[in-house]
């Protein structure tokens, strides 16, 4: 039957998406791994939807699981859509640069993955196929990454860097995924009747996963892994030893694997600083990942909710929330100018961007998820059945818990939705009246509207897939821009990238390319030809246009105003009148969006200083120093300002303070000596990155 063929194609497309997500990437390209996984996700999901719809055209039936959990997930998606529509930067909240995690389109894809999984994978055979595929995929991932620890250059495949670079995501996300693999393998070993050889192979995978967890040495791994292994241990004891053994039944076994994992997790959790560093140090691994703490995330979430209590600022706008409400104590660290796009975890990030309505939607979803899952757990103990249902619940629960405490990235979050969908499908198929069945070929009116809706859905799926491929091409040109060896090459590449997909990151880079071109023309000296002068004016116009378009794209991103301020400041230094005022205006707007950033205050002070407004320059440098007293660049700048104002003693005082913070700096030593010797030799003070991001 034709519908069966189409259904099988739909299944295998979905299988490829779920199973290959952890290991898929495009080697020897300039395409980031996350972007290439997005290609697999979008195209595979689109193909699966299209062929599932084609199968419905053939048999005229649509069967959907009857699930409150699925309905609550749709509620989450609806909140994301409404919040995005009311966002001040619609494109940022809807799609982002390349299907950013947390945008509406990403959540739409996650929901469709869940829905399709609940429909296509409700058959226990299909579900088992996907599950074993994930186990094999995990083993391949771990084997490849283990080999990379010893052969990082050989296995870089033209896209990976150091030893901790991997094809899943971040190094810590890989560690959490090893815990996921451990839990899934434990569940099979403890509760499924599998051949002894496979059971021991899974035991080897468990040991392999635990060792890799130790290599990653992320404390959160041991906390989550230990708790889940303990639950499996208690669950197994309750099931096996809480009832009398019947004659002829399988002999009871102590859950040794889960007990061993509990003990290892406890060992690393209690003695992490001593034992945890052994393997990373022996392998010369260094992994420094900076992210906001849970407390800081909750703090700025509270402030964001006070400003936008119902719908939040909009999906995918955590960077703006962080810039506006970040704690001042961050200025005392070396990450004071770091822009974070997510909080301590994915789910807390969503809470800060989608408001109280988003929090309520997520709470409803998770309460239902826990209630339905717990019911399945206890039913399995009582009736000795439905292990397949339970394993997918445990898998998705682990992934959601990980996503709450850490920004796991797209792979683990999408797998959480896929496994939740399978859990919904198996649960609904296993009970009477668990599905909603609709036939539409027997009624002409119903047939027309049903087919019309399905055709529209098919067209949208294909269009989204093609659109992603177009934006994927822009990533290639953007990568060529960053690696370009000449300005003309960079110009050509960034122009093509923007023509395919316009966003503020590309536009800021476009601006920077033309700023570089302006500087290259100016270095020719006073003997500029008429062609050079015309090229200089054109470059200035292009740089301003790029920065202004970035501001128009997202008027709440301070980096866009920094870029605009840098353009006007550069041209002002060339003697163009009226541009200093525009630079100051842009920097002041940036400071309004990021009020505790001392770098923006310093950039403003430098513009005032270049414009000869000494008092204003001093005031803004002092504001920068009030936010960050150990800001060396600000200390040198105010020293230069005081020197130019004839206050040599004060200038020396500021310079010596800067030197005390960096006593080994030869530039600072020379500058202090020049001040004491009466020389006017300037120090190198243009190291601040504000406006260049």
C-alpha cells in the first residue's frame, strides 16, 4: 500500500534526525557544528512531515495521540509566538541568526519533532529501533572523542580545534551526554531481557561513559548521574525484591551496575577537587567555560519580569536582559565586558525572556510530565510491563533536568522533546481510547478542507527547509569574511552573506570591514588621489549604513550602537566635522542599554577628549572608574587627559595606579617614566574592545 511506503520514508527520515543529531557535522567546511546540525534537523524533519502528509493523502486517516501533555507543549509554543510578536526585535525573537536555541522557530521545530515522534514512533518496534540507534550513536561519539584526546590534529577534520572541541556541542554538554548514555544503558541492563552478550557490551559502554565523565570533570554530571542511578537502583530493588519470587521465574539479581555508578558518582562528588583533576591533568586538558551563575540568572530574571511581567522582552533576547540588569560585581572579574546569550541553564533563560506567562506554561508542561511519568513508573512496578514507556520518560526527564541546570545546546534539548514525544505516543497507544482518529475522504467537504490544510502544511515545511539552506549559504560567506586575507575579499564575502541573510552580526562585521578599509586608505598619508578620496567617502557611507541597519534590525542591542559610535569616532579623528556629536549620541544610547559597562563610558570619554572637551572627558572616565576601579585603560586615559590639561602630578598619580595593577607592563613603565621626565610621549591606550565587537 502506498501509504505504508510513505510512512516508512517518514519514519526513516525521523530516525536519521534523532539518531544522527549527536554526531552529525559537515567536515572541512567553515560551517559551525551547531549550524550543520540545524541543517540535519530542519531538512530531516521537513522530509518526514512531507511524506507523513503524503501517506495521509493515500489512506485518508489522521491519528493523533490524546494527551494533555502534548496540549500543554502546544501552550508553551503559543506563548513563544505571542512573546515574539510583541518583541521589539521581531526577527531576533522569531528566527535569530541561524535557528538560535530559544527562538520561536526553534521551539516550533522542537514541538513538531515531539508531535511527529508521538505519531510515527508510537509503534513499539519503531521506538526500539530509535532507542538502539541512539545507543550506537552515543558509542560512536564517545569512541571518536576518545581518539581525539590522543590525536587532536589528525581528527580535527578541518573544523575542530583543541582536544576539548567535539562534534556534540560544548565540552560540558558532552559530559552531560555521557551521563545520559550511562542512565539509558543502566536502565536496559537492569530492566530489559536482553542477551547476556549485549548486556555485557552495555556494561562496557557504561564504564566507557563513566570514564569520559571523569575526563570532562564537570561537577553537575556527578550530581545528576548519581541521583538518577540511585533512583534506578531503588526502583530495581522495589521491583525485584519487593515481591515473592514465583517458580520458574528469572532469578533475582542485585543491581550491581547501578550500585557501582552510584558509588562512583558519590566518590567524585565528595572528592572532586582531588580525584576529579587526575584524568584531565594527565591528558593535559584545559576547559574554561564562562556562564552566569544560577543566582545571577534568577536575579536578572526578577528584574526583567518587573519591567516586562507578562510576555517578557521576547525569545532569544537574554543578551539584552543581561546587559541591562547584570550585577555590578561582574565588573570585578575579567569577564566584565562579556555578553552572555543564555543564563545558567536553558529553561531559566526562557523564564527571563518569555515572562510570567512563559513560566506558567513551562510549569504546566512539567507538572503534567512528572505526573504522567510517575504514573507510568508505578504502573510498571505493579504490572511488570511498559518498560519501553518508562525508559523514554526517564531519558527525557534526564535531558530536561540537565537543560534546567545548564545550557545544553540544541542536541540534548531536541532529544528531550523527541523522547517525550515517543513517551506520549507509547502511552497513548497502550490505553483504550488513547487516540483521536479522523477520516476525511468519505466526506467531500471535510476532504477538501483537510487536504487543503495538509497541502499548506507540506508547502510550509518545504519552504522552511529551503529557507534554512539559503541562510546556511550565508554562514559560508560569513566565515570567508572572517578568514579573508585582503579587504576586497572581505567586502565581497560579507556583501554576499548579507544578501542571503541580513542580521545585526553580519551588519556589524560589514561595518568593521569598511572601517578597516578607511584606515588602510588613511595610512597612505596626505598624498591621496581623487580616486582614494572618493573611495574614502564611499567607505564611510557604507560603514555608517551598515551600523544604522544593525541598529534598525535590533535597537536594544548595545553592540549595534557601539558599532555606530566607532564609525563616527573614526571619521571624527580624520577631521570630519559634526561626527563627534553623533559618536557621543550613539555611545550614550549604548550605555543606556548596558548601564554598568565601564568600557562604553571610556569610549565616550575618548570621543570627548578627541573633541577637545576636557571636563566632559574627565567626568566619563571617572564614571568608568567608579564602575571598575582597576580599569587600566581608563586610568591611562585620564592620566593623558590630566597631562594635556597641565596637571602633571595628577597624571603621574593615575599612571602609577595603573602600573601597580600591571607592574610587568613595559609600556606602562615607559609611560610613567616619560611623565616623570617631562616627556609628552603617549602611552598605548587603544586596547579597549568597546565598539569593536
